[in-house]
């Protein structure tokens, strides 16, 4: 399905006068507080978040999966779907592939299709948590940490292949998330498992082109319920340091035990120049992977506050690889992604409004109440007019969900692809 420029312009025309009055009011109020509104809009317009190839279809739970209809059945269709979201939001200019689900048949054709849709290839993800057809060894008892050298070698070889595939597409980073762990006390020797993991990662690291980065993701539990080899940011950081300069920690918001202070983790990693990648989602209990900002929007804002601070003050930290890591069993996956992008932009915009100098001064003076006033003043601002303006200026639509529905995107996709569809992915 293709969206026509004229269709988008017609929709924007209808919402323009309302938008203008909201935007003018917001600009006036913020300007009085010395906020450079144009600068905020520029930053919002530049902020691009990768869409994972596995979030475009309805996910399931371990109890079942209900098809949404019109889901992408090929890499081509996945890129087209991201193209649709990007066209509306102008914020989703990248895709993150998962191998072997997304191995291209024709590299040039895929690259061309991505270019037409203005989509870049972000980090590529390896998969050593599932056994693939015709695979010699099994990952049942782990991959890079396995007690068997043959299994570890197979998992290392897979990661090298992922790098090769990503390299042909123009990716510049590899994300490693391991399911490796144990479900029962005594099952694993913690030290042996970590040592194997480190050595395996070093081999993969050394195989990366010199302009590539490695992102090491951590997660406290699941699929195993007693221990995970890379359980927390400390372990990830240790492994990254053991690999070298271009290995970094990746923070996935859902990969923390309840009430973990994620903003502090983000801050410290940036101070050390070791935060490489970031996966957005939201959760109430664990790795729920639900819509960004749907449960803990204030926590997301506090995290963005540290990200903004780090981007402004930590030149030792590289530019981050941003990705939404979500799964949808109930909502239209594309609507869910649009809502996530919106929540990310809002949290980012609010964090950009924080008067960093005033906050710093209040912190130095130990004026605790004022610190809170400054943060909450920014948080309570309705920044939606700024987000809409950023979209308008870059050729997107004022209200993406409304446009998506008025343009009957899902209905069209169902017509083209069918009702009982399944997309590969988690
Ligand atoms: C599993 O927890 C997971 O959601 C990780 O967050 C990875 O980033 C993703 O799957 C893809 O492998
Ligand atoms: Mn993740
Ligand atoms: Mn996850």
C-alpha cells in the first residue's frame, strides 16, 4: 500500500488551524521561560527510532497467538510497513533485523526498497535462543556460554554470519541478547558460564568490521527462571570492557526487576562512555514489552532527562542506537508502534524543556524542592503541539493515528495480504 502526498496534505489541512492555535500558545508560554522552541523542534525532527522487524505482526503469549490480519509475510513487506509508519510520523527511519528470520534473498532489491522508504539498517540481532532447521547443535542448554565447545562455536559462527549480512546492508552494529541461563540452582557453574560467554563475545567482537559496534543486552530472568548469564548492567559492562572499546551495554527498559532505578543506570553508563543501545517499551511486571509510556510515563521522562544530560555532557559516549522493542497481542501492531513513537517524542520533548542550568544550580544549593519543581514543571507541560509541529515540518501528519485510521491502512493491508496472517518474530 502506498500513501499519497495529497492524501496527507488534505488531512493536515483539516487539522491545521487547531494545531496552529495550540502551537502558538505553547510557543508563547515556553518563550517566556527562555526555551528555544525552534531548537527543541529541530531535535525532535532529527530523532529517529529503529523499528524491530519482529514488532510488525501480532505477537503472542506462550498461551496462544491471535492473528491481527494484513501482517507482513516477508522482509519486503516489513520494510513497507515501517515505510508507512515513517511516512506518517517521520520518526521511524530505521529497521532492526533479526537473523535468521530476515535474511534477504536479494540484497540490492532490499536496499533499494529501504532507500525508497527512507529506512536505514540499524543494529542487526543474532538469534541463539532458538534452534533452527538443519542446525547441528542445540541451544537447549545455552549458546555462547554452553559447556560444549561445539555449541559455542556454532553460536559464534552464527553471530559472524549476522555481521556479514548486516554489513552487506549497511548496518554498523550487532546486538547480542542471550537467553543463556539456568532454571535450577546448581545447574550452571556461574564462573564457567561467564568465562565462556566472555571468550565467545571476544571472538565475535574481533570479527566485526572496525567501524562496527557491539551492543550487549542484559536481562535478569526469562526464559530461565533461576539465573541468567548476562543478568544485569554490571555484567554487561564487564563483558563489554572485556571485549574492547567498541563494545557497549544495551539498556532495554523491560529488562529490570521491578522498581530498578533505570535512569541512574543510564546516567552512569553514559558517564563511562559505555551506553551503546537502547530498547524502548513499558512494563508493569517484567519484560512485558507493551506500548512505550503506557504504564510509567514519569519514569520514561526521568530516563530521558538523563539521556539528554548525557548527550549534552558526555562526549565520551557514542551516539545511541534507539529501538522500540515491543510486542502486541491485542492492538494493531502499527498503531501500537505509532503510539510508542509518540510517547518517546513526548518524553524527549519534555526532557528538552528542563532548564539544565537552573537544575544544576538548585542541586548545588541542595534546594531539593526547587529541583523537583524544575523537573515537574517540564513534565507537566503539554508538549504535543511541539511534537506535531516537528512532524509537520518534516512532511509527516499532525495526528498519525487519526490519519492511519482515516486512510484505512489496516483495511488495505488486509485486502492485500489476507486476514489470517502470521509475521515471523518473537
Ligand atoms: C527478549 O527479551 C527480547 O525481547 C530482547 O529484549 C531482545 O532485544 C529481543 O528479544 C530480540 O532478540
Ligand atoms: Mn530488547
Ligand atoms: Mn526483551
